[in-house]
C-alpha cells in the first residue's frame, strides 16, 4: 500500500507542477506573440472545454485497459508539448492552442483514470487519506510552479518550458508502470447510461458530487467579486491577489493532509458538508472591510473547497462498481467542473450590482446546499454511505434497482 501511495503522490507532484507552469506560460506566450489579452485567455478555454465531454472520454477508460491508456495519454501529451519548439511567431500561435486542448483532454482522462485505478492499487479504507495527500501535493505545486515557469520563460523562452513540462509526463508514465495493481473486471455494459445511472441512483454520490459542483461553481462566480473587493472596496494594489492565492494554497495543503482521517471518522457526506460550510464562511469573511479578513477567508476557502472535491472523488471510488469507474468518475468531473464555465461570466455580470452582494449570494447558495444535504434522511450519519454496497451500484447500472428504492439510501 505504502509503495503505491507514494507513487501516486509523486505522480500528482509531477502533473501538478507541469500543468500549472504550462497553463501560466501558455497565456503569457500568446500575449507576447499577439499583444491580445483576449486571445491569451482563450488558452484557458481550450483547457476547460474537454471537461464537457467527460462522459464520452470516461467511456474509453472502461473499454480499454486503464493503465496502458494512462501511459499512452502521458506520452502523447509529452509529444504534443515538444511540438511547441516549432513556435517562432504569431503564425504558430495555433500550436499553443492545440497543446492547451491536449492538456484539457489529458486532464479528463488522467483525473478519471487515476480515480478508476486507485481502488485497484490501494485498500478502500485508505483512499480518502491518499486523495488528501494527492490534493496537498497538487496545491503545493501551485505555490511553486508559477514562479518557476515564469522565471524559466523569462530566461530561456517558451521552448525551454515546453521541454521541461514534456519530460514530466514521461516520468509519470514510468511511475504508472511501476504500480502494483489487482485485476479489474471488464465492463458489462458499453453505454454512457450505465455511468449516469450509478451517479444519479446512489444518494451518497448525488450528495457529495452536488456539494462539490455547487462549491466549485460558486468559486468561479466569486472571482470577479474578489477582484472588486481588493482593488475597489479596500483600495489595495492588484498584487495583493497573489497574497490571497498563496493563503488559499496554504489552506489547501493543510486541509489535504488531515481530510483523509476525517473522512475515515465521519464519512464522505459529512466532510462534503463541512467543506461547503467552510467555503461559504470564507466568502462571508471576504465581505468584511478589513484585509486580514480577506486572508483568513482565503485560508478557509482553501481548506473547504478541496474537502468538497476530495469527498466527492472518494465517494465515487468507494461506491462505484470497479468496471464502471472510468465513466462514472469522468461524468462526475463534468458535473463538478462544468458549472465553472457559465459561472465566471455570470459573476462578472453580478458584480455590477455589488461585489459584497455577489459574495453573499454565493455563500447563501453554498449554505443552502449544505443544509439540504445535512437534513435529508441519513444526512450526516457516517454509516449511511458505508452501508451502500458496490453490488447495489452494479444493479443500478443494469437497471435492476430503482433509484432511491430498496437498498439505496
């Protein structure tokens, strides 16, 4: 167990560093080549767009051998990154967009693939803890990678960053090959409906994934309001946003280190609710006209937001039939991250009414979702989630058990 856990954490460190550094540099590179901030922002759209196709991409993980697919995805990503060595001027900007799109596709496949692979590598009782370690590793890289990537870009240019980032998935592919896995049964059903049936039919999955979707969506909705509070409400320089980003990252690292033990004691639903409440408290703190409150709010949000995600991912891993994990995990990722795309422009429009009103509205939505989850039958009862067996999930996928019928809480 320890060997596989260490390998997964190292993979998270490598992927977190490479993706964060390259995402930042891609925008800077396009901005330098074209002088257009809007064209630079389109690189981010290329990264997020494949999330909408998660259920289809996740189906590949259930149809094909998972580990070879993850290895191939890493190697193809490395090859696409090396194509950036051909960028010489604005005429080759399309290559940066293409690589950003490749990153987006790899995110879907690797995130869902690792979620599907973890139960074959680790005991079920350790999944929450290892997911927390992986989250801390990725968040820690967000504190280091932007400076390293921007520094290397300023020193040697985008090609050097591309070569460095191409080397990391190659190492990741080798680490996937080093994992010791148990056998995974073949998928009994090829359609997309099987994955959505499991996700919708099991309460523990519906609740935790919904809480994560609400929190992550509200985080996008609140971006413009946070900018407004910092620069207009408090009259601080925009550089202060970097302080908040660091505070958020510190909270995420600390929260990720303890969330596994909390999940083991209280269950995934309780931690999903707690994370949503903490994130809402962080939004409320940012409404206060005092800069230390903004920092405290960023720390609270840094703890709470990953908790909702880790709870949902752990629920998917422990309450989904193994042969359907690929499509269920990918569908869950689409549900959790898909709302971010419309939430960001909605938040930008809402801030015209008032930044603090926007933050209050986001906090109210999160608290409403948390209260609804806690008050439902079986709410925060730790045993509620653990009594649902994987066999029930398989029956749901085959249409044998009605959602919320016998055997499903």
